[in-house]
């Protein structure tokens, strides 16, 4: 099981917080997605980072 969230500097109280020591090696000038993955056999959660794709989609792109 996996789900993806955007990584951004501030959010509402309902968003997930990633501790800064985990983010130290990321390039702060780029945008990332955080992927939360659950390994059922090990009964553990893992987090991965992927660079976010370029450009905005939908209505935001036209604004």
C-alpha cells in the first residue's frame, strides 16, 4: 500500500509533518512528493521522496 503527498513548507493542522533532520539531504530549491509505503510482511511504514513533475496542471496552469 502506498500513498503520495506534496511536500511543502507550511500546512493546515490536518497535514502530516516530516521532521527536518529527515529532509536535510533534499535540495531546498526543488519541489518533492513524499511517498508513504507500508510493508505488510514487516508491519512497517517507509517514506520515500520523489522530485515533483514540472508545471502546474488544470486551472492553476492558466491563472
